[in-house]
C-alpha cells in the first residue's frame, strides 16, 4: 500500500514513523497542501492522507480518480474540506478520525477563556520586563457566569463538563439534546436565547451550509454587551467582517479563536519574515482583547497518538477489503 501524506509537518512524520513499523505501508511525506494543482503528485499511490486545510474538492478528486487513488484518509474529525458527493461519484472512499481527543479541544477552549479573562499572556510579558503593575489586568469571576455552548457533541459535551467545575450556568443549543448533559444541569435553549443570555459563547458545531456564519451581525446584535466569543471549531462559523465590526464598536468584549476563515493561507506556516497576505487577520491581531492560536486545539501527545493509530487502522481496513469503521458516506 503506497500512501501520499499531504500538508506534512515534522511532528506528523515523527508520529507516523514511530508507529508504522508494524504495518507494511510505504509512506511519502509531502509538505505541500493537496489541491487541484498538486494532485498530480498522487500518481502511483493507492491512498492520500490529508488534514484540515487540504482542498479536496471536485477538481482535485477527479485527478485522484485518474491516478488510481482508492482512499482519502483524513487525519482529523471535520470533513468540510472534502467534496463527499464527488468522492462517491468517483468511487473513492473517505475515512476520518472521528474522535481522537475531545478533551484536547475542550481544554484548549477553556485555556482561551482563562487567558483572555485573566490576561496571563500580558502579565507574563510585563513581569519579564520588570513591570509589576496591575493596571488594565482586571478580569472577572467565571463562577456564576452563563456559558452558551453551540453544538453539544463529543467536544461540546466535554467542554460543558469542564466549565461546570468552574461553577458556571450552562445553556446550550443543538438539534439533539443529550440526556447526560441535562442531568448535569445543562439547559437547552433556542439559538437566539443562547445568543441573548450568555456571557460567554463557545462554538462546538461542525461547519456545514446550515452553520456557515452562524455568528454574523444579526447574531452579534442579540448578544450581551461585552460578550466573550470562543471558536475552536471551524473558522467559517464566524463572519470575520462582522466580528471585526463588533470588536471595533466594543459590542464584543473578548474574542478567542483557534480557527479562522482564511486560515489555509496562514496557519501551520512560519510567516514571521513575510508580509502577511491577509488584512483581516492583521486587523484582528490589532485588538487588545483578541487571542488567536493557529489551529492547535487538537495538538496534544494523546491526540497525535490517537490520530496516527486510527489513521493506520483505517488504511489497514481498506487494504484488507473489510468494511471501513470510520467511513464517511
Ligand atoms: P460531533 O459530531 O461529536 O458534535 C457536533 C455537534 O454539533 C453534534 O451534536 C451536532 O448535532 C451539532 N450540530 C450540528 N449542526 C448544528 C447546528 N446547526 N447548531 C448546533 N449544533 C449543531 O463533533 P465533535 O467531535 O464534537 O467536533 C466538533 C467540531 O470541532 C468538528 O466538526 C471540527 O470542526 C472541530 N474540531 C476542531 C479541532 C481543532 O483543533 N481546533 C479539532 C477537532 C475538531
């Protein structure tokens, strides 16, 4: 089985090399993203292994089909970057890693909340420079605040359990209500009620046509003044222009994002010596109450291990011709 791995970073290669010995697979690691321009690299391979920002659209898939690719193995949970209908038409199977570590992402969402609120990132820099002043470092107690969770699947549910420990009231919106979370004290509400009543909103739903720009100017208008918005799910859930307006007119008090609408041109790259080709992210960075991390919520040792082992097993199942446990249909 010959596998072309795209968007490879040193840590991806390290984990595959650690675990691949027990399999008879031949890996080639490409740093480049998979898209319609790079898809020609897949000639002679059986499987492509891709990540969140590879563009596996209809044009790319047609080339994969011509090159004899039989499997697209996503090493992530979200699959908004793959045209599933086209893969089906072209008889290419698609597998993913459905749940590698909900704790990793949920804990990162909490880290964004705590950092934005208690400003530890600013305190760290101040103290290193001999500035021991507390001016402008004031935060608020999480205890007693209302946290709105949009999407209470695996990550959202884990987030609810953690944030409950801070003594927060939790309200949530999802089409499917979790009995376990109701028992925990989570109150399901309409989406508008979550927008209106929450002090902090954390997004944990997938990106799809229904959820694209779920946070836009109409949603922001319903929110409390000074709202904290956290997005560790997908950038497209937030309309970036609208969120910039909300920050500029001080309706939004805090924004913590691990994902960004145009992230494929930026994230996972060192652009520190380059001109950043994106004015919107530069505007976001300019706000003192915005914290951006570059899609690292998943990035823990435990999650990397689970991603690698599940991906290897997904490919093994494909090789053996058995039914694929993690196939996307
Ligand atoms: P999941 O499938 O377990 O849960 C998603 C939940 O969202 C489900 O309960 C579903 O009913 C709900 N949902 C769907 N449409 C909705 C809507 N319109 N409004 C409200 N809720 C809706 O998925 P999981 O594992 O919890 O992951 C959630 C998302 O987190 C993924 O789709 C992915 O985009 C993102 N993610 C981000 C990572 C990162 O490193 N930043 C890593 C892993 C996942």
